[in-house]
C-alpha cells in the first residue's frame, strides 16, 4: 500500500493544489475498506464517501452537488463543505469540511464518472465481478435492505451502461489472501508504477 501511496503523492495536482484520486467499482466490491487503508498509508488523507453525496432520490444524479460543494472549492485551494446524507432519516445533515490536502480520495460507485474524470489525478477500479460484489453487499446489509438492493442493482446497471468507469481506470485493484494486487488498467497513463504489483497484509472487504 505504501508503494502506491508514494506513487500517488508524486503525481502532479489535478484539482487546484489537490491530487484527487477516485476509487470506483461495483457496490460491495471493497472500495471503502481499500480507500481507508490507502488513506492511512498516505498519512491520513481525507476520504470523501459518495454515500454522503447520494440520496434515496438521487442514487446517481448527484454530479451537480459534488461539483458545487466539493470540486469547485478544492479547485480554488479552499476547504470544501458538503452536507452528508443520512440514509436512515433521509435528510442531509450539517456541512462537513473537506480540506484541500495534497491527496484527497473519493470512493464510491460512480467516482470515475465522465464529469469527474477531468479533475482526477488517478482512477482506481476495484476488480470484482458485479454479481459477486452485489452478493457481498446484500450479505453486509441484511434482509432489511432487500428492497433497496433491488432498486440499487437496476440503477447501477443503468449508470455503468451509460457512463462506464472501468475502461478509463488507470489501475485495477484486486483483493487477494495476501492483501491487494494492483495492476495497470485499460485507461492507464505513464507513471512510475506501470507494470508494478504490490501486496500488503490481509484486510477485510467492506
């Protein structure tokens, strides 16, 4: 993980002074866990979870809110303030700060969408088939979220059909028994980690 962190820190800024790094993949693929480990390897880099930007009414139609509340301020070198969504009360909460650190991670389904890619220093894709990812997600969320998952799967299919992220990923991340394997992705650009695979200790999948 530290090898990847070092490579990301060496990239040129992509959003004002910030190197904005997206971690995308299917729901249940382990994005949150991986992003948390990467943030720690980066010395405590901020992580924006797209679950805080999306809502029941806007599972994927949140681009404008993200650009206004987060991308715009970070691009000006300012602290962003976004209102996290509470999935239980179905309300947006009080503003939460997001500082323009050298590296900021954005994790969630759709983090590599077309409208955000111009602002990204790198796009990482969690390489796990959708059916396996969704099965993990359903197990994680339990029976009480069964109806939500029916709606979610249809919405995710529609999103990635019209705006796929994987073809543009710079790196593909696969979890193994030893940790993570990171390989160049289909949208890779020149960088010091090209052709490099690294592994860390095991980590649970979110």
